């Protein structure tokens, strides 16, 4: 007589979490940091064709870490959701909070019901009309939402990056130049090596821009800011 193989639900969830964490740890890091005129994004990304940071809506940006194909699918789904909601209701109804809640439900359902969880950690940010009104949300692989302030890091070595970002930061919004320098120094302190601009993807949500707030910052402009 054979008995069915049994694994406790707690063990199944623990194994799923460990699997997802290992996949995310392999991914390169992304930082989002509030600054005087908006939200700055700096990603460790040597690719010039595969972006980790992108626009979702007029004043909302998205970034992912972990398995690229999985967070890219989430990005596309977020754009479709935002466009449909803005068309059916109003553009003001599309918020980072509603998108974060949607991502949380999707990732939570996949984590609890599917055999393999998504190996991703994502970030949704919205620039506010005034300093201090920005919103930063980090959504974990199991759907847990974290509402962050000042800065957030996702991907491999995120905890070490957060420690580095907190160093010499006194809860005062920096200008774009200082914020970019602070992010790069934090990356360098974690990797113990010089970080070249050619290996970074830099973008920001600029409150002062008319219409769409998202803009990528080219390497030449980043170099000029740091000069």
C-alpha cells in the first residue's frame, strides 16, 4: 500500500518564497529617490535596449527587478489598466495607489495559486503636484505592498543599498545633481567598484514638465550633472 506524498501548506509557501527570493537576488538593483522637483530613478542596467524603468501613465513610472520577461508582462498589463481606467473615467482616477493594489492582487494570486511564483519585485511611483506629495510603492513577489518615503531600492542587495542611501541623508530633499550623485555613490559602496554611467539607466518624473512627466536622462546629461 502506498501513501500519497504530503507537504504541509506552510512548507509549500516557504519553498515558494525562497525560490522567488533567489530569483530576485540575481537581478540588478534599481533605486528610486525623491528630489526637489520629482522622483529620480537609477538602475544598474548595462543593456541599451532592455529598459527596467518606464512610464505607465502621465505622472506614474514603473520599475522591476528579477526575471525580465515577468516584470515586462506586468508593466504592459499596468499600461493597459491605466489607459482603460483613464478613458472610462478620468485621468485623475489613475493613481500609483490603484496600480499598486492591482499589482498586489495579481502577484498575490499567482503566489498562492500557481505552482511557480513570479521572481519579481516591482516599484510604482507617482510624482505629486507639490514636494512631499510623491508616492512610492514597492510590491513584493507575494503581493505585499510597502508604502515608502524618500527612497526605495529593489532587486539584488536592496537591503545593503537602503543602508547606504540612509547614510548622510537628513530627510531633506536634494536637487537633481545631488540626488544622482547620492544614488551612484550608494551603488558603488555596495558593489565595491566604480560604477560607470554607461552601465546605468537613469530617468525621472519631473514635476515641472508640461503634460507627461516621465523623461529618460541620457548619459551625456548625467555626466554634465555630475561634472
